[in-house]
């Protein structure tokens, strides 16, 4: 394998942040990336105006993006057989001394291929209530339509390490 730096063409002067979520569209024509908005630790909390979900063509050109202000720390991605984009948001935007007006994070989001928000699993902010999430780090839609969420990306004693299963309608 060879590294090809700057193969993906980022918009304007935007720089890459930490990226742990990459998947290919079912037709093999697009590469989806959930990127931490030119940052890492505080992720998109530092740059909430930037889109965190990026769609590239096979030549590395950005063809679409969305998700600004909706995702704090993208960690996992799945592009299902219908082309829907699922993002696991493993942290929240409650950093620093000034908490945000609207909490985002600790959820899984489903988007249409053109960026329409279709569903959210869990509630904003960490929760250990059954069916809600704390530090979801990956998501995959199974062939049966069930949604499987890997949870537990944290050192907190309140975080569980488990697989949470939802049906295709998002019911726990």
C-alpha cells in the first residue's frame, strides 16, 4: 500500500481532522467520510459550522457534505444497502465552562444519500437508560434490517460496553 496525501480534495482551506469513519456506497461510486471538522478531541464542537459528513467521488472530489451542528464527534459510519448514511456520534458538545444551548451527541443518525436527516437513535447527551446510548462508536445495518450499535468508547465508569439492537423503525 502507498499513502496518497491530499488525494481527497477538501473545500477551500479546510484541513482534515481526525477521521475514523469511512465507507463505500453500495454502487461503489462514492466514498463517504465522517470527519471531526478539522479537529479531534473536541471534534465538531470547536467548528460546529463545518459539515462532518463528506461524500467524495472515485477521483477524490467532494460532491456533497452535510451535518453541520448535528454531530459532535463522529466515530463510526455505515452506508446501508439503500444508500442511507448512518453516523455514530460517540461524544457530546458539552465541553468547557459554557455549555451549549442545544446538546448534541451520544446518538446514531440516519441520513438519506442527499443529507436529509431521517432518524436519530438515543437522545442527545449520554444516557444509560435502556434503548438510549452512551459513547456509541460504530453502527451497522444488518441484512435483516436491524440496526446494531457498538457502544462503550469511554473510560467513564458509567459507560457500558455492549451491542444495542434496534429494529428498522428505530425501536429498541
